[in-house]
């Protein structure tokens, strides 16, 4: 699959889930594309239309005109999912078409920062840019998940995919045209450590230091203050809607539960005091 946005082009993977033109892929591959074409065989590209997506699951559905000749894939029964079972991933890594890699299912029920919790799986099969949107298959050729990322974290390497149940649950609404966005605060932040607190003279030793505020973003409009390298330290976010924020991952996971347009209250350490700031969340670019 090839995508285009203005003068930029990209590659990804999609697969058919019905013979009447429905395809599944990853939302981040197609969400901002103004041109999408799928290639079922070398030299035969077919325009595709983005129908719906859920950025919080990183899943999207496309539709092409006419009946599909390639095989349609079906999702596996989630009750049969077993860590250690053999898997295969089909995709277009770095633009190479229809590459199959194999491995085993390593983990289930994972959470990726900023996305819905507990819906991801990890596999040892190799994936790379261009694999996103491709299917993770079990030994019976059934779909266990949709590839969305690669993890290079030591001890947790492998391909990451949104699990089949989360995809199946979303399909009816996505096929009806639903488009779900991720809530956005509009900051560049970093986890406060004891060392960072000493270095910047912070009054707290936990939370998220606001390093930079995106101009005219939600945080900027609410008056949050970014860090000045040679001046006053930025605000430190301590909680969101009454729930503690100790790390940047905490903040992203709490935002994943919210929707654009929601008003949330942040408790922040600013200078030598603690203040509450109300922010209306935006749409993540």
C-alpha cells in the first residue's frame, strides 16, 4: 500500500477482511493521507478510500471498489490465544512487497503509551517501517493482530500489534465512518528525576516537567509555562483530573482515556507554589 500527503509519500500494509472491498490497516499510516493506493499484484494499483479510523487503537478501515480476488483473512478466536504459539507477519517492510517473517507470540495485554490500555500483543517476528497495518497470523492463517510498531527496548524487542479483539470490537463503527482522535495537551515533557529536580531547582522530585509548550496549542492557551534553559524552570505536572502523574508515560496513559474537547484540571508545581490549571484538550496532530 502507498500513501501520499502533499508532496510526501509513504508505504504500509493492509489486508482484506471481506470480498466486497473492506480492508484493515493501521491508523497512523493513513489517517492524514490524501491519496491511498493498494497493490494486490505487481503493477496493479487500486485507489482506496479511508472510511474510518480509531487513533486510540491505531486501527483504520479502507474500502476499494469492486469485488476482491485475493484471499480474505478472518480473525482468530481470542480464547485460543497462547503465548509461545508460532506466528507469521506479512507486510511491506521498507517498501519490499509481501515479505513474510516468522516467530512466536511473546506477550499479550500490553499497553503502549498514549493508546488504549491492555490491547496490544508482542511477537518475535521481524517488522520494520512499512510493515504497519499488516496481519499477525497464527498457524491456521487467522489474524491475531494488526502490526502498529516495533519495540527496540532492551528485553522487550519485537513487533507490536493491536490485538484482534480490539480490532473486531471497533470494526462496525469504523465501517460506518467513525473517526476517533487522540486527545492532545500540546507540550514536550520529560519525567522529573531527583537529578533533574536538583539541576533545575524544582520544588518537587516527581511529575512531568514541561520542557516546551506548542504555540497556540491547548497547554499554551491555558497558560502552562515551558522550561527556560537559562531561566525559570517550567511547570511540573503533578496530576490530571485528580490522578497522580509521576512519569511521562503516566501522563500519556491518562490522556489516552480522554477525548478532544474535554476540559481537564491539571495540578502543577510552579516556582514555589502549587496551582490548578484547566485545559481544554485538542486533537493530536
